[in-house]
C-alpha cells in the first residue's frame, strides 16, 4: 500500500513565519515547506532584518515584537500571495519605509480590500502603479488599532493578515467581515495564533483580537492537505490505495475535506488520528458539490471529473478566478483540449463525461462505473496542458494523465511554487497504482 510523504503545508508555513517573526523570543519551525513561495517569504523576512536560520528539517526565527530591524527595505514577494499580503501587514506594525513588489503574475492579483482596511486603520500605504495591486509602499509608524470593516469575499488571506496584525496593535482590533470565502483557512489562522499565545474572539461576523503580542514556541508544520488531494484523487481514479501520514482527525487544514468529496463519489476513506487513507472502488459517481471552503482543490476534482459516471458540477468557486490564474477557465479550457464537454458560469463549472455537444452525459443514477478502461472514455485524448504558470493546474492534470496517455505540460517546472519534487513523487506513486 503506497504511503506518500507530503511536504509541509504552504499555508501553515507562511503563517508560522509571520508569527515567529512577530513573537518575543526564538521560534523553531519543524518540517516547514521548502518551496519557491516559502523561501520567498523567508527571504522577505531577511530583507526586513529578521534572522532566519535554516537547516534541512527546521527553521529558527529570531522574533522582533517591535517590528523590522531595518528602517528601510525593498522586498520582492515573487509569486507568493501570502508573502505579498502578510509581509506588508507585518511591516506596518513597525517603523520605517518599506516597499513591496511582486512577479507580474502576483501583480495581477487583487490586494485592494486589505489595502483599504489598513488605510482605515491609519496605515500610510500607497500603491505605486495600479490601485489595489503591487507594487506598494508603506511608511510605517505602528498601528493604533480599533474597528475596521473588511470584504474578504475574494480571499480569506485579507482577514488572516488583519487577524495576525491584531496582537501587534496598541489597542487591538475589531474586524467586521461583510463577506468571507475559504473560511477554514481563517480557522487555521486562529488556531495558530493561540499556539503562539494570542487570543481571538468571534462574535458572528465580528472578530475581536486584543493586543498583547506573541510568544515564541516550537511548532510542527503538518503536511499540505491541498497537495495531498492529488494523491488521494489518484487512488480514487485508479482503484488503488494511498495513505498520507500526518493528516488525521486533528488536522488544521480544511482542504482535507476533499476526501469527503471522493467518498461521495464512491471511494473508501478512513481518517484516523495519525493519517488518512483513500481507496478507489472502481467507481466514480457524478455529483454536485459546493467547494467555496475548499476551492484550492477545485482543479483536482475537475481533473478527475471526466471519468465519473455522470456530470460533475462544482459550485461557488468564483474566487478561483483570481488565483495564480483564472483557474476555472484554465480547467475548462484544458478539459476541452482533451475532448471533454465543459460548461462554465461566473462561479461554477460543470464537466460532462462521455458527452457529445448537445447532450448532458450519463446519469449519476445509472451507476455506470467511469473508472475501468479510463483511457477509452469517448473522445478523451492527450494534449499539451496549458499551465498558465499555475502549480495547481499542472499537479491536477498529472492525475488526469494516469488515465489519458499523451498528456504533457507547457511549464512542468511551475510546481516548484509549492512542491519542487512533485513530478518525481508522483511518478513513484504511479508505479504502485493499478495500471
């Protein structure tokens, strides 16, 4: 039975780096993710004057509750959304002049709601080119705190950034949220803040964060649940079995909920204290599923949807249009390249397996297995997948490639953003799954 060692969570590593930098004392992070995004975050901290010591299995960060150690810095955030949203917020709590820029891909991604909230809190923040986008400059003089209204309907990272800032303000924060997507990521943030000695209170749509700072600790980074989704999907698709240790009943990440989607489609799922196991049963049923809270796994589901016994409709994923690329259209376009019928709306995608234009595909109620003989699914053939520089598009369609010969990628190396060794690990798994 294949056991897959998934690298540390990107989301948890980024939050842990912020918390460690803000904490009083030296923090040790065990099993952090080492990828382009997290290395970029660590590099950004170094540019701001924080000491980050790195060994293969642990990072040590000297915290500075008073903020960056330098009075002026120019920070390049690469492609990292957490870097580009969290580091300016961290710098705002200090004192000095700090400029932040990012890759062309990250420059296109929105920052406006967070910028507005920071300005409402008195932060001197100026966007140098397009309003609401990088590059930006902050003239930091600490943050007093108080009440602020935030729209986090595009990204929960806006709310996470403000929550993380709360204990560093002089008076604390009271954040009223008008809309929120990917809520489980906010739960990760709150749990981690508590592990570093801070407190958060939720009163309906209002989050209350008192001042008081953070305390250094030793923190274990759990495996990345979004990354695990590709390996779980591979088991469900092939009728094989995959176990991921370290992602069990106590996991912080909401994206582990993807296995519940696989269960609904017919896979057997067992989640214990020490890990999660998924076994394919030779059946993938069609379904309609709301993935608002686990939208990073939408491409994973879209990639195996052509092999279901009926239509797969994924709803409430409008925020995936403002990720590394427009993931909703990227999935649709690539599936069409493979000969699959796909229909999309503003915030949904429907994949119609085995359908020809003008038909609705097989019925879910038919119970017809879409798994055996996958490569023979009508009209589905190999093609070069357009990655749009998005790691999740490549990793998702690698799963499709288990049943569709001839799939290749225009930019296979973009997986370095979160999992530099993905292709090697996935090839190893492939050799252990049913053919």
